[in-house]
């Protein structure tokens, strides 16, 4: 029988440092001399084992994005987001191709409502031994109104969001256009923090391998809708075309 849930180890979870809410907490990612189980380092980016592996039957790794504790995708240089996405996708696909996992998650939390506990910018790459996230996907999850498109890569606003309201898709069909995917994600991070979500300051990136494409979703995060929590009913906003036109005015 296919695995339907991941088990969260509460004993480990209680030990995790919390610097998203409590800014007085010492940042473990700033104290680079104390980092352990480092897998690879490229400049200011460090890929290492997660010190608090709360998910059972998984292989949990963290990609520290830079040495800037208050940095973010929205403010990095273009060169850095290109290098960062290249590093993360490389390690994600390496784990996928290893044959050791049923599937591999690649995602980013930013802000109070994103599910993260450490403020220092980082991404996570998690190998799942018994769970295939692709079993929950549908083609319609990535359908949307095109915001901008170039050869091999497209940015859109989802018309069938997985969880609800606004979800932005970046769909890559040519791996050579990975730098442009990074550019789109940087624009989306800036748009979400400065125009969509200026009070909550929270978003996620989620990455998927789907039908020979690499896809990223950028999702502004608010308090989750009770309709989604209780009934798994996503909601979609009725002003998508207006949002797309406003984005084009700001960035394209």
C-alpha cells in the first residue's frame, strides 16, 4: 500500500531553534564554524544534513542560501540567484537519480506563515523513502494565465491553485533556461513581499518534476482557509486577469 502520511517526530521538533518569531535566538546558520555534516560548499552557499530531521523515514538536507541572515531571493543579485538555483536543482536531481528514494522534495519557506522556523534564508531537499509526491499532482495544477514567456520557460498565475487564491507557476521545459527560471522566481518573491503580502511577508517555493518539465510554484502565505483545512476545497480569486496586468506593469 502506498504511503499516505509522513510521520513527524515531536521529540526532535521541540528541540529545533526558532528565529522566525524570536529574533533574539542565536542563528545556527550564521555560526558557520559550528556547522556539521556539510555535504558541499560553493562560495557562501552550504549544503548540509538537517540537524533536526523531524520527518521519519526521510533523508533531510538543508541548502543555506548565503551568509546574509536577512537576505532573501527578492534582494539577492541576479548572479547569486542563478548560482543558487543551479546548485539546488543539481543536488535535487542527483538525489532523484540516485534510486534511493521514491521521490525527493525541494522547497523553500520564508516568513512566519510559511512553516519555517529559522529566519536565515535556506531551502530544503528531502528524500522520501516511501512517499511519492507526484501521486497527488494533476496537469491542471500548473495551468494558468501567462504573465511572461520566453523560449523554454513560462511564468503564469494559476487558474486551478492547489491550495487556493494566488499561486504562481514557473514552468521550465529546457534546462538550459534555468537562469531565466531563477529570474522569474526572484521577480515573484519581490512581487509577493512588496505587492501581494506586505504585512505577512511569507511565501513558499515548491519544486516539482512533472512530465519532463521542472516546475516551481511561488505561493504567498496567509492563514490557511478553513474550507481547505476542513474540506480540501481550494478557492480561486476572481481578479486573476487584473493581477496579471498589474504584474506586467511592474516587471515586464
